[in-house]
C-alpha cells in the first residue's frame, strides 16, 4: 500500500444480527484529504463508520489504518491507531460537564491539539466549561463532540453528519472548523447528506446505495456529474 | 432529667446510635450494589453472601493465620474483590448479551451456594470475633455512652462511602466510569477497555461488601446467614434511593438506619417493616427512587 494512504477499506461486509447491511464496501482515504460519504437515509453510511471503529456486531473484509489491519482487533485498540470518532448522535455525556466531556477521550498519540488551541477554535465551549454536557445547544454539542477528539493525537477523524439539524450559521461555522482542521493536516472522512456543504470542503466523494459504494466523484468533477448525483441522492 | 416525648434521652440516643450503625452497613452495601448496577446492569444478588464471605475471611485469617483485625480490614476486601473479579470474568461476563434476569439468577444461585458451603463447614451458629484492643471500651459523651468500636464503624463507613463518591463524581477515573455507565460503546470507541473496566467495577463493588463484612464481624458475630438477613433490607434501601445513584445510596442508607432506630423508640412494633413501608410509598410516588433518574 502506498505511504500516502491513511485508510483503506476493502470488501467490507457488516451485519446487525441476521440483517446484512454492508455488501462489499471499498474506499480509500488518502492522507490529508477530506473525503465524503454521501447517500440517502439507510444507505449504510453510519454503519460504515461504525464498522471502521469496530463497534458493529459483526464485520468481515479488510480495514487498514496506515497499513495496520483492524478487522479482528478489539474495539478499544482501533482508536489507538489514531482514529477519532464523532458519532451521528454526538454522544455528549449528560453525567459529565463540558470540561470532563472534553478531557474524556484518552490521548492515543503525541501531537494532539493543546486545550488552549481547542478553546481558540471553539470559544463558546470555554465559557461553558462547567455546564452539564447535555445542557449545551445542539450546535455547541456538535462542537464539543469534534473538540474532544482533537486532543487525542488522532490523525484520522470520522465525522458522522456534523451539520445535521443545525442552523445555517452554525453549519458555516462547522465548515470553517473542518477547513481549518484540514489545513492543520488532519485527514477527514465525512458523512453528509448535504452535498452542497460537502462540495465546499471535500477532495472526493463516495456515493453509497443499499450498502454498496456505487460511485466515486473527485470534487473537481462534481459540476459535470451534478445530474448523476441528484439522481443518487434523490434531491 | 428531661424527657423527649416521654422517652428518656439515653434510650433515644442509644437507638439512634444503633440505627446509625445499621445505616452504616446499609450505606456500604447499597453503594456497592449501585456501583455494580450502574455499570453492569446486574442486580447483584450475591452481595449479601459476599459480605458474609468478607466477615468469614477475616475470621479465618485470625483463626488459622493469626492475621488480626487491622490487616484483615484491608486483606479481606482484597480477597473478596479478587473472587468477584474471577466470578465476573468466568461467569457474569457471559450473560451481558442476554436478559438482565440471567445475571440476577446467576448471582442468586451463587449466593445460595456460598451460604450453603459456609453452613456446611462452620454450622449455622455464629463465630465470635473480638473487638481489636485499640477499640475496646467506650466513652461517655454526657448524653449517652458510646462504645468505641461502634463509633469507629460509623466513621469508617462514612469515610469509605464519601471517598467512593468523590472518586466517582470528581476524578478522571470516575469520569470514565460515569461515561461508560451512560454509553459504553462510545467510550470503547475512544480507546478505553470497557470490558476490563466492568470487571474491575464488579471487583470494587463486592470488595465494599467484603469491607462491610469485616466491620460487622465484631458486632454481629460471623455467621453464614448474616448476609441474607441484611440484604433484603439493603435491596429496599436501593429501591428507595434509586438504582445507580451513588449519593442516593449513601444518604438513603444512613437515613433509613436512623429511621429504623427512631421507630424502635416510638413504635417498636413497626421497626422491622418501616423500611418496606417507605419503599412502598416511594414506589407509588416516585418509581425511579428518591435520587434516581427515569430511564
Ligand atoms: N442497530 C441496528 N440494527 C439493525 N439494523 C440496523 C441498525 N442500525 C442500522 N440498521 C439498518 O442498516 C441500514 C443502514 O443504516 P445506517 O444507519 O448505516 O444508514 P445511514 O446511511 O447512516 O442513514 P442515515 O442517513 O439515516 O443516517 C438501514 O437499513 C438500517 O435500518
Ligand atoms: Mg447515519
């Protein structure tokens, strides 16, 4: 595998009990890129991210993080390879205050962002350090969910619909943050339904349908493929 | 000499002290149950039996190894905790995927086995355990006589309970525990070994029961059934306080001990059932318990 590949997923199958949800997903995330995973509701985007984190009941195939095979690793070992996860439901803990939420994920590698730098990126969080995590607004919770994995030294960030249900100003703010993270050298796999938002950030787009990758469109060819994309996403 | 509602103060304070002692055990035991339930979602029916094992471990250590009270106060909980860790690793951990009822049945069965074994070996009569020399005697507080050992039990229980509360609610390790109680899968996805945390939590919870057992040995004698007599009340305490609430378990434990003491003074006939009456009322008014959160 070439050195410039961060994550390589090949022929990934995932199952929830009897139901077979992913049918041979393959995708590549090069280092330093922002790659999106687009697709309609139920296409299997979240399941793909959860499979990468090793938190689905069963998965087969191959998932390599910087060359290390992770299928078969215990779930708590996978983030230690340098993967940070922001779940779709954000996963802010109500029994922890904002600062405890921020400090929860253990440092997995040296080189994570300093807390002061994180607060510079998300000034609201600093003011609300002592609030209960779930007392934050939806936007602030999303910021917190992103902020807490920046400390850990993870170099690959998996973001599951970070803009879902948020007001346009907040969406813009999250867009700025993602751009800044990319500039800092983070690699990002971004699940999105809002491809207009994705188009302003990403280097390439994978399209999912019924648990399969059906297309890959480099961002510079997005305009030319607009019609096809509309069809995939049913917009 | 003044009287309070027709009760001489010695009798009142004497019963309150007894209540406080019982409350010390309720608090320690319900705290362990609450910690275990929060993390494992298992109602640990073996808790009373492990409290008994703690007391027996101290007694056996003294009898056969000459290890006295103070070292036993540390060693017996360690033995019980280690035993719990083995139980969790080899048996309980296989049941998490099934209905909670299986964890309850398993621990109930374990309790019966443990009690049966100790009854078989040591009979049903109690074995006396001497109060350590440093805590012999007592002191006159003016309004009542306080046996030193009983004072010690209350202080030791308070210190351990509040220390546990602090460790869970105010430290980084505790933050992991709270987070894993809420969403174990996500905590795992941050790189924390949750199965190991669960094992250690169970070990710690039952070590608290073992500690309570050693504290109890000089007061109640060491008896194979000492746990099953106590644990029924402790379950009621947990229901009243609310499953899974740490401070709730501690406060409710002490409060109900005191309430029992007061009832003994003013209406002795009801003293054995007052806890269950409170439980019924709480269940009617606030089913999640006084400190519990609705799930
Ligand atoms: N816990 C589960 N148990 C059983 N089936 C599930 C579970 N989670 C998801 N599924 C099914 O797997 C399929 C893929 O779901 P997934 O959540 O990955 O889709 P998604 O692309 O993230 O959708 P959305 O855009 O709505 O978030 C769906 O058919 C869904 O019903
Ligand atoms: Mg999803």
